[in-house]
C-alpha cells in the first residue's frame, strides 16, 4: 500500500483505497483516504 501524510492526524499512515493518478504536469501521484479520520491524502511519486 502507499504511504502518505495526513494533515489532520499529523502523522504518516498507509492510505486506504489508494489509486494512482496523473497530474496536469504528467507526474504520477497516489490519492487515497486516511484510515483513521477519512481525510483525503495525496502523495507525489518519483519520476522513476
């Protein structure tokens, strides 16, 4: 699973329902939800 930072919980956690998305600048990212509070989480991936 993908790991991201939850702003509401102020901690790194595993994303729930993580999906890979492509941003406008053609970079990959992971988008999901926090398993504890349900806040949207976002993590930008590397170029490789």
